[in-house]
C-alpha cells in the first residue's frame, strides 16, 4: 500500500474516533443532566410539600398551589430519572468503548506497535475499524449529523513519541487529574451529607425542646435531601471512579518506569510494551463503564 493510502487509512480512523467520541460525550451529558434534574425535582417535591402543609391552614389557595407544584415535581422526577436509566447508560458505554477502541488503534498504528510493521498494516487497520462499526451498528443513529472535528493526528511517529504523547499524557493530564477530581467530589458529598445530618439533628433538638411544630416538619425534608444526595453520589460512582483512576495512574506510572529503565528496546519489547499500555487503558475504561451500567 502506498504512503498516501496509509495516510488516508489513519485519517479515516482518527475522524471516526472524533465522531464517536462526540456522540458519547453528547449522550453522557444528556444522562448527567437528567440525573441532576431528577435530583432537583425530588428535593423540590419534598420542600414544596412541606411548605404546602404549613401554609394550607392559613392560606388555602397558596397551600394548594404549593401542593400542586409538589405533585408536578414528584411526578416529573421519575420521568427524568428514566432518561438517565440503564438503557441510555448502556448505549453511552458502548459508544465510548468504540471511540476508545478507535483511539487505541490509531496510537498503536502511528507508534508502529503490534502488527503495524507489516506491508498490509493499513488494510488490517481499516478491517478492524469496520468490525467495530459492524458490531455497533445499532448505535449509529447517535452519530447522525455529527462531523469529524478538524484536528491534527497525534504527534506520534515512533515508540518514543508514543510514550511522550500517549503514555505520559494519559498519566499527567487525564488519570491523575481525574482521580483528584473524583476525590474532591467524594469529599463534597460527604460534607454535604454531614451538614444535612447536623441540620436535621439541630431541628429535632429545637422542635423537642421548644415544641416548635413548624420546625419539626422540616426534619423529614432534610432527611429526604440527604438520602437523595447520597443516592445521586452512588449513581455517579464517584468513589469507584476515584479508585479506578488512581489504580490506572499507578499502572501507567509503572509502565513509564519500565520504559525508562529498559536497556534493550528491541521491536519485540516495543510491540509488547505498546500492547500492554493500551491494555491497561482499555481495562480501566471497561471496568468503570461496566460499573456504571450495572448501577
């Protein structure tokens, strides 16, 4: 195959990765928005219901308005939650899996790893991409209307640049920052739950000591909000994602040290090294995506 044909092959894969990545990002954003909306509606339903109960006796018309709003929020919350349910999560994880497979193929090809040294490497690359697409044809509707973003190919031309632009970049600009982000989210949720628990205990104390019934009614609201926040955190898998991102960062650091300490970087070593790097990244992606889907 000519150099021009090889360039066309890798560009085809890189453009396909762009389209499928956009589709995955778009669907994930939709799922996360649905979950956040469902959380907000659940909190609103509990709050509005309590307000309705407290205002009904003094101003029935206002109380009924709050009650109606609470009913709407309570009825809409499950509908929004369905938009972030297992079916759409499964579609998102498969879209992301295809996108990551295209990316792995592109980097390995550019680095010259695996079977990329053979004369028919470009044809084999396009064949593998065609298989990925065939196995995910039911997801192709998510890619309709999406065009590949104009972007240069990765600056990878050999194993050394692969280590620099794939291995190191994944370690320092993705996995470590992601682990830190998930750690901050876990801490935020824990603090929020503690705050809500303390608020509920305070209101219970005030109600018990001073006999303030209006305060007592808000204890259940605080508890409901705390449960809703905890459920949202569980659904988002913050703690699990922190663990997976940290574990993968450690594995990539180990591989980087192995590369730096290698004396004989012969073709067999390079091929195996690139394959192992992509395997570590692939395993991490599969692990947390499966976890998300299982719920």
